[in-house]
């Protein structure tokens, strides 16, 4: 089968999977995924696992853990969600996205079992459950030495929570997906802490006091060993550098200095500290400092404060809640020297648009309101009504078609740079879908900006 045929088959499989229960909805049960993995021979138990949950920073932290484990010589299987441009990105082996041919093979391995479970359960296997099982099978068949598994929504009832993790990682927790996880950070923390396994290692990013209390209570309940940011490990120092930052980390087993991290933002330094602690907890020994430096120097995090174009500078960021919006606003204000920031914003209708825009008001001088390709996208005119709380009418433009919004923003930045001899930049943000759509659009526009 040719590459084109494979891609066509992958697209057909994705279309079929998308007919299933959507991944942004969860039920408080693991019955379906357990029944499916049992039929498949429990592939997720054939390799040790580092399991990552939290509200923000999960995917980047997973990529950092993957890089460190790869540098240590492990064959890694990484499962993350959602994807930016291709859903093949969700399943990576040795740091590389699964090939279309491998994906098709692994889907064929599980397809009959999906139908069997569908016929025996009150509700059919969901989109996310099917992809999770496919990833487990792909990793077992390769085989991998360790799985780096990011939870989708929550933790306790997430389809990934059928793993028996040696290390559980909790990135910062905030308010998100409240329809399914709870209305307070304490309730959300309790749900996410459901990934902690008895007598395992738990690595905790810095949390608010109320969240930390809930997490530590669950650590005690399952007799786990906790490694806490700010206590057992921390960022020792951080300095802005060309193309990223230079950091030092007080790891679980000692200080490692002069680590170049090619990512922007203080939050990425914190993610790096969490990732290092997770790998140290997994390995049980101190890591070679040069190995750590080499691993972090190779880290990338697409769609996370990613500078995708210069002259004018265009940054895409997948911030989709107030916590993420605050992180990108802080990063741009502290690490770039822009005189004007033009923000292109498209969000989903079930997100806290007001909270996102309130944070972006700290960095954006102009707002171009648009819509992304998701069926859950909030209309640009509806978004404008909310934006009026934080921006003046003179600061707001409404361009529903995202390509048009990006074109307008880049032309506005170019004109400003030419006329005023200043430094204007474009920020495209609001959701993972927005970041992915923007990246595809900008790749097609290459040479036209």
C-alpha cells in the first residue's frame, strides 16, 4: 500500500472513530476500557509506566520525560492528547509519531474487539478509549521499555487509568472541565489524584495549598512516596537566553546546573524540574548531568509559546483556560521586547472565555476575534460580547475565518513595523484546535507573510 493509500486509510479510520462517544465527555467508569484491555491481553501491563495528569503542562512535561528516558537509553512509548495537526501525533515511539502503516496495523488488531465490547456494554467504546487501547497495543508490540502516558480528562475515570504506574506525575491543577471533574479545585484534585497507585512514587508540581492538601491526603491513603516541587526538588535558577532559557534544577538527587531549555516561560522551567524529578524517581538514582543537559537541549513543545515565523514574529500557543492564558501572557511580557502585540483568539464554547480574555488583556494591544475548525467553537460575535469587558471597541476586530484573521493580523504587524520602525508581533491562541489550525494555515502561507 502506498503512502497516499495509507494516509487515506488513516483518515477513514479517524472518521469512523469520531462517530464514537467524544473525548471531551467522560463517564465515571472504567468497565469498557478494562473489558477491552482484558480481551487484548492487558498490553498496558507489559511495560512499566510513568502516568501524567493535571490541568496544564501535561503534554510538555510528557515530552520532557520522554526526552530524558530516551537519553537514558530506554525505548519509549508516549501517548498524549489532544493533537495539534494529526491524530497520529498522539502515539509516539522513541520520540517519533507512529507511522500510518503501523497505525493501520494496530487498528486492525483491535477492531474486532471494539465491535465485541460494543455489543456487550450499555454504551459503545468511546473515541478516546479506542485510541488509548490502540496505543497500549502499539507499545506492547514494538515493544517499548517504558510508557509515558498522559491522562486525557481527570484521572480516576480516565481510560489511561488502567495502567499500573511506577511513577504518577501531577502537573499544576486549576479549574477546567468542571462539567465532568467538579466545581472546585479540591473536587478536581480529588478526581485527578485517582491515578496514584499503592506504594508507588508520586511527583507533584507546585500547587495551591488547598490542592496540595487533597493530593497529599491521597498520597498517604495509598502509602505512596511523594516528591514535591519546592521541597524535594525545585528550579534553582533561571535566566532568559537566546532561543529559550538557561536553568539550574535542584533535583531529587542533587543540583544540575547550566541546562539550556529551548522553550520560553518560567512555567516551562517548572515543567522541566517536574520531568527531571519523575525520571529520577523512576530510575531511583542520580542522573548524569551531561545526559540531562543533552536531553533538555533537544526538547520541543509544538504549539506551546512556539515562535513559528519571524518578521513579523508570530507565536502560537494552545492556552485554553485562564491558567494557560496567564502563562503565555507572562512569558511574552517577560521574555520578549514587543511594543505591540496583536492577538488572534478563537476559543471553544465550553471554555472560560472571559477568564482567558482577562489574562490576554495583560499582553494584547489589539484583538482579532475568530473561530477555529472545532464544532464546539464559540462564534466570533459571541466572543466579541465577552471581549468588550476587557478591551475597548477600537482594540477589537471580528474576522470569523481564521486564515483571514491571521492574514489581517500579520499585515497589521508588518505595516506597524514599517511605519513606526517598532516591534509588533502576532499571538494566536485560545485552544489547542486554534493552535493546530493556525500552524497548518501558516505552513501553507509560508512565503506569503
